[in-house]
């Protein structure tokens, strides 16, 4: 089925390790986003991409790196994980210009 | 600075009654507003939206009201059903469709419908 798939769905890692969360969409949507969800903060934008090879920072980009060599993939890398990066991460793409994001199922990351 | 605020973290409503979820914003440049619904272990899903040129938008049991002067919007669900139990996020954007496709989300309200 068409959609957005995220992997892994669950990940436990240790402080200082590198972690990559994968995101793949099958619609060829131009815009893709990474959000994190934390209690008391809602959904906060980490990075977004308007097209392949075009990325930009969101509200909370520190400690994260993204790339987008292909339209369908938008991986998010934590270069040196910290406990404050324990969160649920959602990848999304925009279905049309009216702001209707389509989200993946999320990746729950725990940093010990 | 939280530009989109949902001051009620939780709300409980009897089945069949009206649920009213509120959202306030501070950025006067916001001109498009959306509501998303989220079930546990799933991603948020789009529910309903409203442009700043309107003050009301209706879709079945869901109605969103926008009061621009008060920088306030609300989502009404009538009648409430058990399947409506979820976390609801309001979101806002400025200049959507003009190269600014980012959304700013609120903190969410957990709605529980009591059978």
C-alpha cells in the first residue's frame, strides 16, 4: 500500500551512540518533515525538506542531521544520542498544499 | 515560546454530548489552521481545517470555529462517540502554498468519551 513507513518502530540505544531513523514514502510528495512528540510540548518540527537535496532546520534541529538524496527517503540521524532525545519521532509528507500532512506510525526512541 | 497553545491537557465528555476543544495562538501571521487526531501508537491523522478568510468550517460531526480577533479556534464534536477518544492537536501555518509548508502544533488535548 502507498504511504509512509518508518523504521525502526522501537529503538533503545545508549548515550553517545549514533542512531538513524528511516522514513520512506511512496507518493513522491515533494515536502517531507521530521517531528518529535514529547509530553507538554506536543509536536515540534526538527527538520524539513522541500525536495531532494533541499533541507532546512525546524524548531529543534540541534543534535540531528538529515539528508535527502532521493525524493522518497528522508533519514534522520542522531550523531551522538543524548537522553534528552528520548522521544517519539514522526516522519510526514504533505499531501497537498493545504497543509494536510500524512504521518508515519512513529519511531519510539529511548536513550539510556 | 509556544505560538500555538492548548491549555486543557485533558477533557472527559459523556457519549452523545458535545465535545469542545480549544486552541489559542499568538502569531498574527497564521492564516491557516488544522486539527489532527492521534490514537495511541499511531501517527496523527488530519481531521479538519479552516482558512482565516472563514470563521466556520463543518465536516459531518466536526465543526471548527475561528475567532481571529481573539486569536482563538475551537473544535466541536457533536455528538461525541467512543471512537472520538484520542489526543487532538491543533496546528497553524502562514503562507501555506507559498513555499512555507511548515506547521506549528499545539501541545495536544486528550479527549476521553465516557460511554
